């Protein structure tokens, strides 16, 4: 089978069931074994406003929303006006004909008006009638892409029967069938059609994937304060708390969130929390306190556009320096940026084993693109029982040589950690600096030698950590003319841009950073030695990663592609930018965002 | 601060809870009385010293965990209640006691104070209220009275002090008391009962600061405190009526005791299988399959 690659987008107002449309279509694709990547451009409104969800469907794994849209579904008049020009020539546009007085004008696409009022006239409940529009147009969509209607019927029953009852199920199936049948009679199908392939996949969003990874890693305590775009982690944790035995608490603020995590972790639980940049700022002081008390915690920052309240519903990679600089003083810490949605799942157990071993804070840098994006995955590809290594944890009375010293000076910097409730290991942990036994070395006990010893002990942990972190990856030819360098969530889009450039005869490779801190200068420089003309691609204004990389390694990139308009990169943004940079027009390329929501 | 658990022979005494570090408080500080009462209360409770967790924030009184022989956490300024809540929810079999001062608890930690009470977390919270920021050399605190001259109010304080006891009663605390560091017997009793109370127990302890308030501060308070008498502790409205009395009519004792409400750990179904910290970690293959099924 030739590669199938198709992009559907659906526009409408919040409350019109765009997410439901997306999840249903995503699940249908997953049942066909087709891969999906979604991006939702939305606004911070519960009613009113506008949402535009892009769903890319492919016979091969895909990790960005593509360059062109083949099919658009407009759920309201506004979407007709706004997005009629966004369909590629030869594509199709589905809309409710009751919404528009005059048909949209484009003769290079297939216009698919649906007489929804007629199809839904049998539904007496006006609210239900209004709400089933998305299902009707999904029926039409399925016909155009060559998918079977019965898969949608199964999903309607699965998602609606228990929650909403038979009447709602019947109404939805009725309008879906009408939408589908209408397309059979009136519209032309796309040439490329859905074809089943094995295995059937599952469909998940990035925040859920990270929550799942945390659960698999053994998280027993999760706390949160709601903040877009991280709230999906809380939603998943709260949904599964009782089924999996996880303590989930919503707090009065993010300061409370992280301090509860610290208390729970100290008492013996694997504990984590998630927030976005503003919430993370409130957590800063406590990050350092976890490091000082040597308590392992994990904090997820799902970045949105900043500064300040910024862009609540838009993406950015603008918090790298916030994480690097979070909290006063020097202390051991780990920063990791998952490179795609399922990597968010796999990262959590890896990170928990590291922070448990080294008794320090671990920070995950995700963003809206990953957190609120959906992907498909093969259920067999995820390990629900990853290795759980708690490090040197003491929870029982044991034989000891001499007395127990909580912060014992060791070569590795790791001191065995006893949890409260354990007989024979009573100690105090303090946010003031302290000696091996926890005794304060500030205030009247100030002792510069003890301070130096304990500071060096803590920082020695970094030497162990840095050896365990995998180096950045190099993909593509080793001796390329162009090297695209990225970090975190942009892996998929840079990877595709790199392939496109190679296809166009520009030999390109791709170096990608996941483990950001600590960084081993020699190891990283060895990878960077493969770089051709180097271009750092990132989603912020000041080149936060470029500056960080230069500071850590001395590496100076030849050019930069940066985006800070709130929308994620599309592959052609990077391809176009690379071309501009190659002809020497500029050292910094900022792509123009064509689709405006 | 070597604070090893001493083998307890026979009934534990307050001495068994004495830390190896002597308090760094100014001679004559009210906090000494609070520390001694807490050591007696721990001993009276009769559990192993490793079963207690003493959590504090920052400030003079927050140095207390270092002077006592239990597990201890000396956390950030104002954050003791949040940390203690996390610890309690992770292991609800621990007896978790939180200590601190008025700046720590009512100022920077005010938000946590309200919400920890609202949630009825099973903690004993002891605030050594000296109406000043002692460790930063004597500025006005949230409980400093109007007119008082301090480093930060050289012309006299013009802000109204908050009433922590009244605040606790209306915020959902289920055991609310006021004590005086010089009334040791009453204070110890309130602490023991507070530890035994299932829910959020709060004791606002008048613990005078002689350094920033002068030697006469103890006499000042002795003239003003009165023992709460003929009071029904189950009556919330009556408790509030007593709590708002200040100045020469300041009342000491147990204002409010709700024995019916359940604490959060009692209501939380995930604790049915024992403390979180001791429960099985991770996801079983069956649980994983069930989760995946809903994503397909």
C-alpha cells in the first residue's frame, strides 16, 4: 500500500463538540490501525469564540499536523468564512447549508453542503438536535475518506450509551447515517481511502500519556491547581485515582501543590505534580527546598506562551531558562523534555528512578503542542510494568554501624534516606543548610567547613546523574550539509522537515536534545562534531536553547529558526527557513503563520 | 543535632523527647514552655517516637523540630501545613504535629491555614503567637495590635490584627483552642487532646517575646487572660462569641470541638488499603488493559 497521508480539520465554536468529533475520528483511525497526530487551536473561552482542530492521519507514525489540509468541516458560519481558503486545491469542504445564505465560492475544491435541519428534524429535543451536528458531519467525513459507518456507530454506543442513554445514541446514529448516505449520493470520495492495517491502535493525548507514565512509575500522590494547558494530567489522575489507588488532591495554589508533593515524597510515596509556566513560577522556592532536604519529586511544566498570564491556549518553548534558574542557589536537578507524546509516557519511570536514586527534583518540560495534542500508539509498545528502583530507601529497622546520619557524606553524594515511621532512624530534614546529621549550619551554628562539605556532597550527585543521561540523538546522514538542531516537542516536525530537505537534494541531518540538564560537555560536543551548517529550531523569541547550548558547550549555531506567535511549527516553516538561511539572506528566520484562528 | 531514638524503658517521659540540641531561643522566651508541653504531650500519647512527625516553617518558633526527638521537617517559610498535609495523606498512621509562629502561619502561610482547616486534615497545629516577627528583628506581624511601634511601624501600627481563633472556627477547624505558654498544664492537656482528635486541631498559644516586647510582656498577658468557663464546646456560635473577645477579656481554653465530622483521611477511599506510602506501586497488567480499552 502506498503511503496514506491525509489532513482533516474541523472548525466551530466551543460547545459544538469539536473535541468529540476529534476523539471519535481519532478512535476510528486507531481502529483502522492508522496513525494520527492532532493539534487544536483554541481560545480561552468556554462558550463563544472559535476552535480549529487539525487531525493528520497517516499509514505511518506521524508526529506533527502537516502542511496542507485536505478536508475541512465547518460546524458554524464563522468557520465557513474563516477557513474556506485553508483547504488545498482539490480538497473538500463540508458545512451545514442552513448556516449560510450564499454558498462559499471556490471552484477548485469540492463543496459539500449538508441540509442538517432536514436530517435532524426528527429529533424533538432542540438541545440534542443542536449537539448532534458534529456527528452528522462526521458521517459525511467518513464517507469522503472511505471509512465504514459502523465503526462510528460502535464508538457512539461506547461513549454515549452509559452516560447519555438510548435516546441520545439513537439520535446521533440517525444523523450520522443521514450525513453518510447524503455523501454517497451527492459527493465524490477522495482517491486515497482508509485501509485497515494491523495492529489496531489506541488514541491518547499528551497530558494523559504523562499521567499514565507516572502511574506506571508508581506515583501514589498527585496534587494540582488547574492551569491550562496542564489540566489534562489532573483530569486523568482524578479519573483513575480510585481504580489505581492514587491519592489525588486539588490545592489552593501551586505553592501548596508542590509543598504537598514534598511532604508526600518525604513520607515515602512517589509524588508528582503538573502545571504551566505561571504555576511553576509559584513553585520555584520549593524546588530548591526539595533539593536541600534531598527529597525526590517530579514536576511537570506544560508550557504555554509567556510572559505572565501570556497565551493561555497557545504553545511556546519559553520556560527553559525558568527551569534552569528556578529557585535560589546551586543544587542538583534534572530537566528533561519529552520529544513526542508517547515519549512523555516512557520518560516518567526513567525520571522517577533517577530522582529516587539521586534524591533531587526532576522537572519535565512539555508544552501545549504535546500536552493537548493527541496521538495513536500500539498498546503492545508500552510497558505498564517498568522497573521501579527506589534507590537507597530505608523503611525498616536495620543493623547499623554507628548512628544514622541522614545526610551522610559519601563519595557518590547519595545518603541513604529513611522515611518517617521507620524505627531507629529519627532525624530532621531542614531547608536551612545543615550538617550530615541535619543540624543547622546557619544561624548560630554557622560553620564554613561543614557548609563546604555538604554543598560538595550534594553537588557530587550531579556527576553521577550526568553519566546516566543519554546523549542527544543524531538522525540522518552523518556528513550532511545542513544540521537541524532542536529540543523537546519539536522532534516530529523537525524530523519531517529534514526528510523533505533530503528529498529536495539538500543533505540534512537532525540532532535532538531530550535530556537537557545536566549536560556532559564532551559527550554533547562529540555529537555536535557531526554538524554541517547548523540551524537551531525552537519555539521562543530569544533562542533560549541556543544560548543554553552555547553556555554549556561553547557551540555557536550558524542560523536560527524561531517561532513565537503561539502556533506550533509546520514542516514547511522549517524547510522554507532552511532555504532562506542557506542563501545567506538572514541568520534568523521567523516563519509566517498562514492559518489564523 | 544527633537525635537518635532512645530505647524507652517503661513509660516514656518528656525527657525521652528532648533533642540533643538546646533551643537557640532568647532566655525567657515563651516558646520554652510550648516545647516542654509538647515533649510531655508526646510522652503522654505513648507511641514510639518514630511514629511522630513534627513539621515547622521558618521563624524563631519554627526551629522547634530540631529541639525534639521525633522525625522532623523544617520547611520553607509559611509552607509547613502544605508539607504536613502531603506527609499525612501519604502516611496517615503518622502523628503529624505542625508548629510555627504567627508570621509563618497567619501571614505568609495564611492561604494554607484557611484551606487546611477547610479540608479538616488530621493534624495538630500549634502556633506560638508572639505578635511579632522575632527572627527578622521585630517587625509588625498579622497579630500585632493597633498602635504598637515596631521596626516596620515606627509611628504605630494602623492595621487591624486578625483573630486566629475566630478564623479557625469559621474556616472549618474541628478542634480550636487558645492557650498561654505560662499555663503549662492546660497547654499540655490541649495538645494531648488535640493529637487524639481526629481532624484539624488548632491551638493558638500566646507565647510572648521578651526581646521585642520587653520583660513586662508576661505581666501584660497575665492581666489579660481568663479561663473559659461554662462554655459548650460543641456550640459553634457560642465558640465564636467567646473567640472574638480580646484585650482584658481574652479567653483561654477549648472553644470548639466537633466530634462528628470526619477528617479527610477517613473520607478518602484510596486509604482503605492502608497508608499510601506502603501500598503496592504501579499498574497491574489487568489495570493497564482496562485503561487501554477505553482509548480504543
